C-alpha cells in the first residue's frame, strides 16, 4: 500500500471541476455504497484512496476485499482525505475512475431496447435521479443532448446512487441523434407539456424506443420535438404547472417498463 502525495491530492481535487475531469479523462466517487455498486457492475477504479481513521466496519471490509483483489490502494490521513473530498463528512473512501467516452454508434448493440434521451438537463440532482430511474426501469443507454450538466460530476454520481456505473452514457449532437434514430428505425417519444395526448400503453412500441425528457425550464428542445414520432404529456391535477423533470421522466420510464412486462 502507498501513501498519497501532494501531486496526487492536487490531481484528485482537480477532478471536482469540469475542466479537470475533461483534461484527465477521469472522475471520482466517494463512499462505501458507490464503490460497492461500481465493483458490482465491474466498473473498477484506477485508484482507491482510503483513510483508516474514517472507515466504518463496512468500509474496512470493503478495503480488505479490494486489497485481496489487487486494487491499487493509497492511504491518506483524515486531513488529506478532507482536502480531496467534496462532502462534509467523508466515509474515508474515494475512488478515481476512467471516463468512458463513446460515440452513439459505438455504444449501440442489437440488444439495446430502451434509451433515455436527456435534453438540456442541467440540474445535477435531476440528472442523477434520471440515471437511477433509467437503471431501475431497463433503459440501458442514456443520451445527453443540448447543454447538459457533466454526468461525471460528484453531485450527479451521488444522486445516481451508483447507477452511472451500470449504464452507457453518451453525449450526442442533434444531427447524430436524428441519423441514429433513422438508421436504427427507433421510435422517439418526446415528453412535451404542450402535447395533447398522454402515453398510449396500448400502442405498439417498437425496438429500440427512445424516450426524450427535457429540463423543467424549457422542456425538450424544438430539435428533438421536430424529430419525434410522438409527443406526450403526463396528466395531473389542474393548478400544478409542471412536474419535476426527474419525476416526470421516472414516471414515464416506469409506465413503459410496466407495459413491457404485461
């Protein structure tokens, strides 16, 4: 086991910024639960920093398993961990992962049936929740379009509850999405507050299916609406302006998931 150096501390701190993540091609995840989920999904860290004084019993068990598996473990003091961490109360575990940068065409295989398209989702909590719901409801791939927040930002990673490690997440331009949908003969359903109809679960949903969800402020962009096969909205009580973007997307994914299973 090694001890953390000042240079490593600086590099890890840089990963808390968009610029640092892009330059290094890496991101961080903190805590026992996220690391357990990453390992379960076989998304293994390049480095694992730990502070023995901050570890819980569950954390020590995880460190022992990682040591036996041959992971690169680097010890840090509680002070050093606090300097590298973004959270107020560190659990004494911080892992560095390599970002998976793929194009839309590279990420797609014939087995992919359900795709979530997040258009202009700029709130980290909303994006993380949508990733978590996508994982729960069988949406294997997530496309990010427009001006999204960085999906590997610490707040997104935490909000996803580790779902980020089990999904293919691809940023894509509108033109690439349109060509992809045409090539794969995908059905694109856009969530739209101005739509006249709700999701028709009796309609035949061809594979692959792309569900587009937009930001609370602006909704799905006109570029996505223009290429959509169907525009839908979620019916709710009068007097409520709109649902939270993450809530709306989660409801629609659940409806499609339930319909798939009869």
